[in-house]
C-alpha cells in the first residue's frame, strides 16, 4: 500500500538557513570565486586605492578591490544600474559573497565608477596580458568593426547654432529673473524684519550667483561648434589650395575634388574648354582667310558640347556650395551631452551617441577599442590598426616572457578583415599587416566570387580598389573574408543582446571611451572564465 509523503517544512524563523561559512554559500566551482581571485592576485588596483581617502572622521570606506570586483561581476551579468547592483548586494548570493555581507549603496557605487573611470580603462591592458598568459589572443586572423551606442542624452536635446544662442539668452534671462525675484522677496522679508530704512545683511542667494549646469552645457556646445567650423575651414582651405596648385602645374589629379575647390576647379575647366574651342574657331578662320576653304565648320563657343558640360558642372558646384553654406548654420549640438552626435543606423533611423570600435581576434578576445563622434568607420582605420599592432606586440612579449622586440606587426598579425565601411584608397595602401577590405556588400562579393572566380594576382598597375575586388573574387580571398562577420560582429551581439549594453551611463567622450574599454575588459574576463572551465589553471602571480 502506497502512502503519500508530506511536504518539507517551511520554517522561515529557522536560524542559519544559510551555512555560517560564506564559502559554502556557493560551490567552489562557481565563477565568482575566480573573478575574486583574479582581482585580488592578478590585477594591479593601486590606482583605485590612490584615489580613496583613508583615516579621518566617519565610518571606514569600502575596500576598492571589493568595489572593482563588484562592478566586474555586475557588468558580466548585464547589470549596469547602480541601484540594481545595490539591490543585488542584498538579494543575490554571489553579490553578497563579493561584498562579504556588506551592502554598498547606489551612490557609493556610482561615485566610485565615476571617480575612477580612468583606472577602469587601464584594467583593459592588464586583463589582455592575463589572457595572453593563458594562450588566448590568436593573431592569425583579426577583424575590426564599429557599432553605434546611444549616449546618456536624448535626440530631442539637439539644437542648431541659432537655437543654442537663443537658449543661452533665454537661460541667462531666466537666471537673471530668478535672481531679481529672489532679491525682491528677500527685500520684502527684510523690510518686515528690519524696517524699510534699515539696510540689513540681505544678499542674493549664492546658488543664484553661480551659472547653472545647463548654461555651462550650452556654452560648451557653442564653443564646440565654433571650434569645429574653424578647424574644418582650415582643413578645406589647405586641401583646396593643394588641389588647385596641382592643377596649375598641369598634373592629372584623380579622385574627388576637395570641398572648397569645386567652384574654382569648375571655373578653370570651363575656361580651358572655352579657350580650346576658341582656338579651333581661330584656326578655321585662318585657313579660310588663306584660301584653304572647306572642312568642318566649328560650332560657336557657347554651343560646343564640352563647354555646355563644363557650364553645367560649374552650376552644380555653385549649387552645392550654397547648400553647404545653408547647412552650416543647421549643425546641431546636444545640450545634455555636447560631445555626442546623431549617428545613422544600418537599418534606418538615428541614435544620439557614439561610434564604438573594437578589434577582435579569431578566438573572440577584444584586442583594442576606440570611441569617436564621426559616423564614418574609415576614419578610425589608422588609429585602430596602430592599437592592434601594439596589442600584438604585448601578446607576443607576454607569451615569450620577454620585453617587446622590434618585430613588426606584419610579422605578428596574419590578416586583418574589414567591411566596406573602411574601404578607401588610403586605407588599402596604408602601411601595416595584410588586409582584406570589402569593396561592396558581402552578398555581392559572394555572388561575384561564385559566378566569376579569378586566379592569380592583379595587374601591377591596377587601382587599389580594383586589385582588392579581384582578390576577393579568388577562392582563398573569399574564404578568408567569410570569417569577418563571426569574428567582428559576435562581440557586439553579445554586448547588446546578452549584456544589455545599449546606452552609456556617463556623459562625455572621455567617459564613453573608458566605459567602452571597461566593457571590453569584462568581455575578455568572460573569455578567460570560459577558457578556465576546460581545466586550465590560472597562471602564477608574476
């Protein structure tokens, strides 16, 4: 005969429901212990300790090593809100183990991250060295890509230059009105207290004498606009003068005409076409006067097809110049985060944020990071290639246990992969390791390589873009380029969809760079933890 069993008792008044030894709260194989060990014994956290005040009145502060471990663990779990981290410190066992029973409040966590953003960025190199000591960081094939991450600001806070100046005037008027109103209210109160004939000690409140943070942000945005306009004007003038000088020297200049030289170049081409046709007419008249007679009668200058084409080009250049002049006054800056910019998204739409770059190895380790405001990826190519070369030297020296040597990055890195956003003649011909840069969409490259494959190297005098297009139609070229998407884009999918990194928590370009580097640090630590699950022990402390 079967007898139904009862239920386990639910006794919420039971003492020591958790074991008294904290090391029994989670199993020894839990990754939280590995993260604690890495921070305690393998990372130099002296920069965090240097910024902390010790001694004096008040309660003792939290250990910086514990706060660093807490931040790393929280970010690796997709928790980036200081309030959520505070809540987890009292509700989640792994967080309680890190804090050893303490519960730092969200203000402490937020201020620690804010005050130590430079030190957080410096952790990236240390974790990269640790990963290299474990054998991670394969350099045979590496890939670079960019992703747009939203800033801690709204698109609605963007203002044109005229709008910023009106906002500055309105803010100044508001502050002045508030000061007058406060002063009047103080006068009325003091009249009641001291009498109308007694001056009393009345003063305008100190908080109204200082400019507000909104006024400072508006002023910063205006200063950025003015500086950007001056820098672009100087750059345009330099490129335009160089281009026109080469034309005057009779050189054949290929490529796009620099902005600022379009009208002058079009005027010169028109003058050359007019002069050439006028010379033809003069030669015809000379032959006719000499009795030569006959022959083709040249068209008048204004009717010649080349002259008409050059006039159309001049009209187009003048129209574009007018459009740029009109658009210059419509440049926008954000009053919440003046460093951020409107960034176009691949699927359509815009996001107020930054362009974040990451160089990734074939085994998923982030080798270098970068953050900028420009939406075009090709501008980041030189800086990121230099950073990848420095990372390759660091990894090579760590593995050999020696100081970096004079080995060139070309010898350490096999091939670098880039999508079409990095394609330019300058990037194709720049010094550095071997590279494959897409010259079009991936599906078009695949179709071309399948339908019309080629063999052999391109002609010696081939244009760089044509040469790369031909290389991507070879069997070896397209097979290597297929690795780009899994290498470069996986880290962004992990960041956005698994860790929830879709928006920066701080404001300003410097803090965005440190926050992105800290995310890369956490990502690489995740790769280390995955690697250690295979039974590889942590290396001895150097």
